[in-house]
């Protein structure tokens, strides 16, 4: 039954693909991937994890735009698996999400993915089953453009960031469910309390702690899973992955964040980075000193070291609990200084969506989701006294993608330019700019104490799918009512991030929404079928911040009939 | 596609001789009058000026080189020149963004990139538009953001222009687009001397 269903899907897909094939298209590549139990050695510890072709991270798959790829996947695990091609535009049956795209790949079985490559740039792939991704099941994808690349570089390297934890994903999730702050080692201590009393007075300090306690939140709730070792291309800071260059060469670094939970602030002391692509799509080049690489995002940067010396690629985790380190050097074995991490940020009331200085700008309709009963206990007269120490630093540069007064606003370690989403402008827009046909509000919600993460207060298992009509352009309004940053990933279709640049708004696959902010993205609904839409923090996704998207209508060959829906559910 | 030749672009060749903003002119006169400026490089660094060559006479032109400016690259990306040769560059912006064609040394380009960044910050330069009327604005100290030096042109999409240039020295030269981010992402070409 299942077999014949898959066959019919394949036939349907092949029919769709053959229509799309251009006469000039002749490239076809076959790739083999095995899904294996592997040993991951971070330098700090060894653990058993999951990898591809015997390694984690898996290989860099190099495709060419216009190519028809066939990827044979063999599951050598004793559990079901899947591979999702993160950011690739393809028929939904090939998207690799169990129960949405296909049933999954059972132990010992093979699955053949076949799809045309209709884009170029830097992407990645990972398992979409259980906690295999946090356990190491990821690799990267580089797609060479059909036409000439608009940017010039002599070399390119994938620089894949991951956060490898000594615990298995399953165990981490169990512990988080038991106690949400299980892995938060940065809780404020009694010592902090007394130093705050000295600074702010006893009443203000007690009120501060009680206010945060009422919200079941902590100012240090920036990374809810700490204790990991950041890796770059599978190498820990001591193992030091090294990319070689000759002075004056232009090097394209394809930064990929395949971490389960960790954002990285990336810089290369001594080098400017010119950002040329975000989430695979070219952007108008912008030169920066540092950038924040959200979970699941990719950025391509070009650097040009002029001197015969080594440079450190440095990625401090957003909560500053650990750093990734690699090296660019003219010769193997050369190293550069490893910078100190800058001070760990603390969340402010602004990150709670409670920026009292900016209440006028607040959308009060969004406050429904807040627990008013717990807010009554707050002494608003004392809130002015809160967190002024953190707010001073925030005056320098406004970034509209952070709440006004947010503790998370990034600043470059060298005082220079830090990339903002507002800097991202499409090099060549993928779609005509047009008015959205409707808006869908998605409040990002959660109950930290019970480690439930949800959308509009409803977790995935209790939610209906979001139904979109083929051909419409939908405007998603993300309202982050939690104190954590959520990288929202829509499968199968682009998310055109509203940076206020009109037709130059960039198309991304992952939209990071900071606490206390409202962010908009628009999607041209041009891919029939059913798709996943979720927070890409692995444990938030599994805790329920996830929706199924159902696209109604569209080309016949790819649409579902009711009986097929039944099987897929 | 000659339609796009703005009077501005034609003027670029003339302004050098026929008078630019007062302060700039003074600066020019302070140097040898035959020596050209890097576009917008009003800060000095006199030493390297002479190496890039000078505005040439049309009568001395031995050949025409067509340079297409795409997003964000040149075609061709390298040119071969004989020392002392006078070349007519026919420059076409085939892209959708503003691009520059500027002959200079790497150091001159680096300095000019900062000025171009200022032009963007002041709204003179948009991604696909040049607000030429704003260029004449006095920025203080008599400086303007006029982009009128003979070794460069700044073109909107579909515009074309010509530069007649005499390569007096076989220095290490590049032609480059100093619009923010463009040079850094590789929009430059090499000048090789035969």
C-alpha cells in the first residue's frame, strides 16, 4: 500500500519535473548518502552521534543549477530517518519531513530523492526525524549558478557551525521537560543579588527578581541549552579547522549554522567581511565587521587577507557561554590570537515586550496572550530602575529587528559595523513586488516552566494546518511574545523578509524573530502540497512551535487528492 | 544604447579643464596642471597621482576598448595596454545598479570607497539612481561630492560614457567600481602592461 503510494508520487513528480525541464538541461548527477552511527570527537569529549557517509558533519554536496539530482539514501540506523534539503525549492514529496512529505525511511531501507536544482547558493541538509539533527545528522550543500556568479572569489570554503552537546538530543529534551533551566548555567546568583542591592537598592532588586520570577523567566534565558562545544566543520576550538589561502586572494566563506539551539556572533579579527548572500540568495554586498548567524541561516561573505599571516574565525555564542574557533592561514599549523568573548548579554524588560518607554508604539492587541494576572503584582513605579546598566550600551545604534532597549542588540567586538537584517537587500529579486493578498498573524508563544513552545498559544499536536491558496501572496506577522529568539523556517517557499526596502526585500528561508519584536515576511504561494513551518531551535520545534502548511490548488500533477492526504497524515 | 549619455557624463571630461568647484580647482592648480585626480580623491597623497596617467587627447587615440558593467562585474575583467598608449574607453552600464569605472591604484580605490560610502549615506547615491543635483552641495570646507574627475565615470543603469585616457606609466593599476560593497565583492579589473 505504502509502496504503491510512493510509486505514484514518483510518477507524479517525474511528470511535473519533465514539464519543468528546459531543452538545454542535460546535467544529471547521482549521489549516495548513508545514514550512520558515528563517533563525534569535539576535543572536549567524544560521543556517539549520527552522521552521513560515516562522518558528522556529512559531505558537502556540490550541485549545479539546472542539474537533475538523484540522491540515494540508505538508512543504516536502527530507527526511522529522513533528510530535509534545507532551503531548496523542490516538489513537496522530496522535502523529507516524515508525516508531511513522506512516511520516512525505515531502518535498513533506501529512499531515492529525485528533484531538479532550480537555484544556486549555500544551503544545508539535515535529518527531520526525532533528535537526529542535534545528534549530528547534517551536511552542507553548495550549488554553482548556471550563469556567471555576480561576485568574484578565488576560493570558497563551507564554514559549518554546530553546537555539539555531550548529551543525546533525547536526553536533553527529557531534562528540559523536567526542568526548563536544567542547562542554564548562567543563572543569577546570590552574589549578583547583593551586588545589585548595592547598585540599585534593596527594594528595586527584590522587585526586579520578583517581576522576572512572576514571568517564569530569567534575564539569562538566552541559551536554554548550555554545556555544548561549538564546532566548525566538525572541529572544536582546539582542533582548529584551517582554511588555506594565498595573500590577496578573495575567499568566499559559506557560513552555515547547523546548530540545534545556538546563535553565533561571527567575526574574523583583522578582516572585513563583505556579505554577498543570505540564506542562499545573493544580496547587494555589504561590508561588516561582525554578523549574527542565526540557527539554520546561511551567510556568504567574501574576505580578502592581504598579509601572509593567520586570522581567527571566531564565533561567540549569543549567550557567551562558548565559542567556535577556526583559522584562515597561508600555511597549515599557523594560528592567530583567539579573542576574548565580549560580556554576556542580559535580557531586559524590553525583551519581555514590556518596553515602557515605548508603550505608544506597542500593539496592545497583542497583549492578550500575556498573563495579566501575574502582571498585577508588578510594581510599575519601580520598573524605571531596572536594567539601566544594560541599557546604556544600547544607545549607539538602533536596530529595528530588536526591541527598543533590548539586551540582545549585538555590537561588534571591535566597535565597527554589525550586520543588521535591515542591511540585507536582494541583488536580484526573485519575485515582482506586489501587495500581499492577506495577513496571517503568528504569535510565538511558550510556557517556559513546562517547556512548551507554541504558535498562537497552541502547540503542533493540537493545531489545525495553516491553509494557503496557490497563487496568493501571504504576509506573515510574527509577534514574539517570548523572551527567546526564534528562527522561523518555512519549507518549500521563500520568506521575503520585510526590511522596508520594497522590491529589494531579501528572500530568506529562515527568519529570526527577536524577543519583544514584530517581524513581517511575505510568501508567494507558488508550491503546491503540504509543508512544514517551524522554529528551527530543535527543542522548541519538538516542544510544539510548529505548523503544517497546506497549499490548496496549483498544478494538478503535484496536488494531493483526498485519499493521498489520508495516507500522508 | 547611446541614449543614456547624460550631459553630466559628457561634462565629466570637460570639467577638469573648464573649471570645477572653486576649492577643487585650487587644489588642482596646486599640482601640476597636467596631472589628474583620482575621482573624488581630494585628500592628497600626491605621490601616486602621476602613475595612473592623464586625460588623453582624442586625436591620439589608437583604439577603443568597450567595457560592460554588469551586476557586479566588468566585461572584460582585464585589459592589456602599452605604456604611453592613449585609449578610448566606451563604458556601458548593462546592470540594474549604479556602477563606476575608475582607473587608479588599489590604494586610491580604497580611499575613494570611503567617499562613495559618504555619498550613499548622504543620499547622493542610491542603488539604482544618482542624485546629481545633490552632488554640488557644499559639504563644508568648500568640498562637494561632485564626481567629476577625468579618470572615472559613475553611471546609472543603461547609461554610457567615454573616457580618453593616456597611460603614461606602467604602474600597478586597476579599474574598479567603488560603490560600497562592489569592489570588495570583486568588481574590479586588472590593467596589464605589455
